[in-house]
C-alpha cells in the first residue's frame, strides 16, 4: 500500500520554507500554497489545517515531509498483517473485531533506531527488542505475563478511543470518552491518562511498571521499625513525610548508610503494621474510637413495648423561619433595607428576624411515634414539661422516661441532677447497684416526686454519647424524609446548604413561625399515621390500636410539673423572670408576707397564676399583674395602694390587743422615761394656759374688728388665728 503524503502544519511549513508564519499566511491567501486538513485534531476538537505539497514550493515541502515522524498507525502488512508475527520476535496482538481498529501492536518508533536505546520511562527489568520496544514473549517467559496482559488491555483501550475520535465531531468528543470508559470499565480520568502517555512517550508509555526496584534499601531495620511505629502512633500526629525526614533519614546517616529507605517503603511499612484500632485511638482520640470501633449491640426495639419507654431530646431545626420580634436579625447584609414580607410595611431590619427554631420531642421507642413535641426559639425546662405533659395526656403514662442530660432536662421538677461523680461514662460507683445509669433522682428534691406519683422510672442518657438515645436516629430519619421539603431548608452542615436558600432569603420566601408550627403538626401526623420506621412492621399508630393507656388527672399532672423555687417576698410583691421576661404578682394577702422567704410554684410557659406556700399552712393563688407604665397611674398602682392599706390595717389589728399591755415600771427601772414624760406634761399644761389668754385677746380683737367692718381678707386671717389657738388649747 502506498504511503499517504503527509500534510505539514503551518509551523512545519514555515520552518521548511525558511519564512515566518505571517509569510505562510500571506502565501495561502494569495493562492501560492494550498490549505488541507492534516487528519489530526486540535486540543479544542476542531480539525487541524495544514499546507499541501502540490504547490510551487513542493520540493521544500517534500524535504520537510521527509523529516516528519511517520504515523504510528501503519499498514498491517508492515508487521506481517493480522495473525503475522511482529519484528524481532514480538508477538502480534489481535484487537477486538471492531471496524477501524488496528489489529496489531505498533512497530518501532522512528526515533528509536539504535538497539542500545531504551526508553527512559521504561522500567529496567523489562526486556526490549533491538528497536527499543518491549519484548512481550520474553516478558512472558520471565513471569511478567500480568504486565503483558495489562499492556495489551491499555493498547486496545487507546486504539479504540482514537479510532472513534477520528470520526467524531467537536461536540461528540466528551461522549466518545464516556462511551469508551463504560465499554472497558475504566474511569474517564484513567482513559485520558492513557491517551496522554501515548502522546508523551509513544506506545511504550502504556507499559505498567510492576516489579520495579524499590531502591537499595527495601526493608527497614528492626530497631528503626520500633522508632517509626512509636513516632506514628504515640508521639503525636506526625505525617509520613515528617517521620521520614526527622527519623528515618537521620537514622541511616548515623549508621553510615548512604542511601536511606524510600519514602514509599516507610509509608507501606506503617500502613501494614499499624492496626486500624491502634491508628484510630492513637491519632484520632477516644471519641473517634468509640464512634467507629466500639462494640455495640443491636436491640430489638419492639421488645420495649408500647408506652414502655419515652425518650426526649432537643434538636435545632434545619429550617429558617420568620419571627416577628421587631429585631430584624439574621438577614443577609444586602436585603436588610428591603420591606419585610410579613406584610407589616416595615423594613426587614426593623421587623421580623430570621431564626432556626428548636424542637423538643418525646418519642415512643417501640412504635417510633412522636407522642409529644414543642417548638421554641430557646428551649428551657418549661418547654420540656409541656412536651412531657402533652405526651402523657395524649398517649398515656410510660413505664420509663429516658431523658437527655442537658440542664433543661435536669431541672428540679423533672427529677434534678443524676447521682454521678463526673460527666463521663458511668463508673461502678455511679450505678448504685442498678442495671442502668443513673436510675434514681436526688433524694432531697421534692419536685422529683412527680415520677414517684406517676410510677415512672427515670433514666438519664450517658453524657456526650448520642448513640445512647434512640431518638437521635429518629431525628435523622425524620430529617431525610421531611425537612428538605420546606422553604428555608439550610442543610445539616454548611457544605450541605442548598443554593436555593440564598434566593429564598433575598425574596423573603420563608414560613412564619406560626406557619412552621402548623406545617410541622401536619408532618408529624403523617409520620405517626403512615410511615413505617426502620425495621418495624407497621406505622407508629398501628402499635397503639390494641393498647389501653393509663392517664393521670390533668390538674394533678399540671401541678406536679410546675417549677418550684424559694423566693423572698420583696416590697409586698413577687417578681419572677423567665428568659428576659419579667412577671409581677401583687395581692393583699401576699403583701402581708413581705420580707418572708416563701415557696413558689409556677409554670413559666403559662405564668398567669402562681401558688405561694408561706410555710404557715396556707396556700395563696396570686394572679399576674402587668408592669406599671412610666408616668401613668393604672390598675397595677391601685393594686399596690390597696396592698399597702392591707399592710397598715394588719399592723393596726395586730397591735390593738397588745400595745401598752406591759407595765411601764417594768420597762423603766431607772425612772428616766417617767421624768421626761412629766416634763413634757408640764410644758403642755403651761402652753394650754397661755393659749387661753391668747384666745380671749383674739376674740376681743375679732369683735372689735367686726364692729369696724374690716375687709374680707383681714377677716380671713383673724379666723385662721382663732382656729389655731383652739386646736392648741384643746
């Protein structure tokens, strides 16, 4: 078969003609040279345009063509055709029977004409022919058949790729790479690396370098092994490079070894000799070890029984909502001046805030039902009490309550803090002879009797161990199924934040807190009614159909779950605070205990009434009153005035039967008080006599003045003087 004439590129034509590229362009434009496709494609996929040799400069172009390397794809007859033998004993490799695929391995590269020339990238243990290409038959005889098979596989992949790319348009190149990668079961990046290797080194670049030398030192001495393992596992989180540079290389220099072990040898030694358990514990710490390797049992959740175990915890929702608090926080900087989408007509920075609400959830372990829940912006003990109240009144009293170890769950009215010495895993002394930890409340907490009255066993979760609470897995199952359906979804982590959140914040397309609570109620209803959770056999509500729960009296449960605290009645009133909100309580009966420390029961979530126990056997129910407004006289001021009158009346009534009962001589053994009283009496009598004389004179003067008819102003002052004298005498 005759060889096709090579078409030179613009650069090759300029070099052959001894001119610049601009001159080549000008001659092409003048018709002195002829454009033609070279058969190759540029990096962008477009066909490469070159210069044909049928022009007036044919001799120069022909000489340049003679210096151009021949095409790597030659006729089959050059190597004996399909089924023939390759030069120098290299066996021919038959490719897949696909049209357009070459059916042989490539011949020697034109640049490798000397038998002594070996490609620099080719491993030294691979035998080559006189043309410098791998001798495949010799490799098989040397036991390198696996490398030969891999070389042939890579060759078939690249030839298939190039055959398809030769007929593909610019827009089809990506699809061709994907098609070939799928056909041969390799990644697209691997496919492109094979193609680049052929472009850079020729077809010998596809030969894998298995079995090459790993350096003069292929093993680490025993003494150095202990050093390396100690540094990696127990002396800090040293990297492979640090261990090699600071330990391995100095050790070899100290022992007069010019060549140290290769870094890859050190890395392989560490990876093979450090167990995964040791690696995780020594380098990542105990929490990571507990999370990934601690042995945990798999429990039969249905064995807990319906209403057998309630478990409670908080969770920060992965949804942003609008909160009408007038603070305008949480908005991105670029939208704060825009009008709020709540319809108030105010700017966002002066109206609603963007917040992520908290859930407080109580779930039944057996059925995975959400039996009680509350939404709040800052959960507290009152939120937990309301959640428990809802769970018990709707689904019944459980046999066990498994609570979180947060301070909201350890409030006095919820059982107080657990008996433990530390916040770590329970020690034998913390168990108090029980099977689980901790199983008893603080004995001196009166409010903890709520669980004793209800017959509920109190169990606290192990601190810093989320896996000890089954509700954590329920939170995850809920989030994956429901939370991403709502506007304002944030994702659990920053890297999971959806792109649409920025647009929703800019447009203000978020749920209000009330709309969110309503939507959440519907989702929980569907969860309890239709969704089968995990390995359970039916939806949560199906477990409750044949169960008869125990219900307490609503008022009794409300009373038992109230917050109990000691409070001093200051200035005749009680001032309680929940969060940043103050609650004022004033009454006539409460004012009588001013200065007395009393016991107060109240519900911060419903603070309309408080119950006060002064300690004298009485119980006072006091209604909340609004805080007095500055500069105004309102109902709170009138109640305070009435309470003050009640205090004074109480003092007078208390003093009436007592005041003056004790004999004076017993209280004044020296007679000093009697002497002072006698002197004051004499002064009073003398003053009275003087006043009688002055009164007679004044009356005479008044009579004389009346006879002479004085003006009205003078008569007024005379009458005032007579009144004073009468009071003084009387």
